[in-house]
């Protein structure tokens, strides 16, 4: 029987570093210190150094990271926050939790990233004066054109918060996603390029004073223990996950190189199929969190792959404005709708062997030879 090929494989990530991760967990267990101790402090330092920012505030997950970043810039009821609808609900629920209203713009047809031309038009309308923040989602491992976006936001007086949950290591003009805007947010959900073995997230970015504010907000508004200067709440990364992330961070660059090699093979060997393959604009480096192909025959292709024990993913099948909790009949974004109808993520993770990659390629080609 054929072994199952998974779209992402956090367990393979654990096994690849098992001895080091087991030792890190033991170190924490033996330390007797489980919340906001030396592991969290060390990971925050190491992650900031790897990324190229002055400081990082780790938090409980990527959704909290977005919410706390928005609270740090003072987003509240009455404000609007512009983002895209082909994202995980997290981006939008985080906006909603602050009291602000999410406002959508369409995405560009080929990259499926925020359409900055559409954003420019939106910012020129009278109702745009309520726009407090703009959250670009660096989708699938490809970052938005940050210099252009930051210039637009500055003109409007809005703050940019980069959602980097899928972009650990992605570059724009040689500079990492997450270092451009005043604040940027990361998720360490197990399937992300840098994944914990549980939940985790972080807020970092170019404005260290705002990052310090997030450190206060994540723990009851404390700067000094037992003195709440602002309301704040509890959103902490625990020592165990921080220790695991420290190990995984040392492997991230090599794992991204492996992702790139697999992606290049898919690009070359699937180029003769009718699939629409991912594009990487000049001056940007993809980190292949997802390898997303597009086809109107998505359901058939997915079923055919599954019959050969190859599991694929759909990120995301339904735009946020068509989901029950956020349904908005006025919203109509053709590129977003088409993306959601056609995208399919082929298996891509650092644990895939060359033979497994070949199996995926053969199965996809075989599907198009028989339809
Ligand atoms: C994963 C993800 C999040 C949320 O992260 P959690 O850690 O699951 O809360 C937010 N935005 C995007 C784009 C994501 O992919």
C-alpha cells in the first residue's frame, strides 16, 4: 500500500529534531519555571535577531497577536481596518474583537495578494477617514509590495500591521516581511513554517515602543508586577513552546531552502499541465508555506489525488464576506471569489522526500492526461 502524503506534517518536523526538542522539554520541566521565564526571553531575542527587529513580544497565538497589535495602536469601536477576504477567519475575528470594523478590498488576480490599486481607490473615498489600520496578509509565503503599501498608508495616516503568519522568512527587496511596518504579527501554529507543538504567536515590527506596549497588554497591563497601567489581559506563550521554538528556529532557514527546492521542482515539472501555477513577482522571495495551484477542476483533481493517498488542502474555500458570521451581500470581489473557487495546495513541507514529490507530480500529470 502507498504511504499517505500529507499537505503539511508537524510530526515530521518534530521527529527531524526529536533529540533536541525532547531535551528542551526536559530542561523546562526540570527548571520549575513554566511561564514567562528564560526560554521566552531567549526566544524573543533569537527571533528578533533572526528577523531583524529590535524586540518581539510573544503571545498565545497568531490571532491574539493581531488583536493586541491593533489594541497597541489604539484601534477601537468606530475605527475601520482594511484587509482581504481570502484569509483565515483569525485575521477578521481579531479585528472584530477590538470593536473595529473589518473592510475588505479585492486581491490581485495572479498573486492573490491585496490589490494596492483597489486600496488606493478606497482610501480616496470620503468614508475612508475611519480607516485606522491596514492589514496586508502575506499569503502562502509571498509578501505584499511593502514599500508601495507603506507610502499609501503614510499619506492617509493609517498604520500598517503585517500579518506574517504564513511568511516566516519571506523577502521584499531583500528585507524580511515583518520588519517593514511599525507592527507585524506571526503565528507559530504547528503547520506554519516556524511551528510550535501547540499554540503560539508573536508581535514584532519596526516600532519597538509599540512592541513594548504589547508586552504590557499580554499580561494584565503590567510593566511592573501587580501594577496594571492599562487594562490588558492574559495572552502568554509558555516556556515549553518557547523552548521548542528555539530549536525549530535553528532549522527554519534550511527548511525554507528545502521548501524552495520542492517548489522549483513542482514549477518545472507541472509547467506543461493546464494548472495555473504560482507566480513570484520580481524583488520578492517566496517561502512556500503553501504551493497553491489553480484549476476550475479542483474538486476532481483533489478526489483523484486522494485516491492515490495524496492529501491536498484548500486555503480558503469561502471568502470571509460569504461566511455566516460575516455575511455581507453587498461585498463582491471577483478575484477573491475566483481564487477561493479554484485554489488547491499541493503537499509541500520540508519532510517530503524526493520520491514523494515525484509521486505528487506523476499523479497530477496523470489526472490531466485522463480528463
Ligand atoms: C494561521 C494564521 C493566523 C492565525 O494564527 P493562530 O495562531 O491560528 O491564531 C492568522 N493569519 C493568517 C494569515 C494565518 O495563516
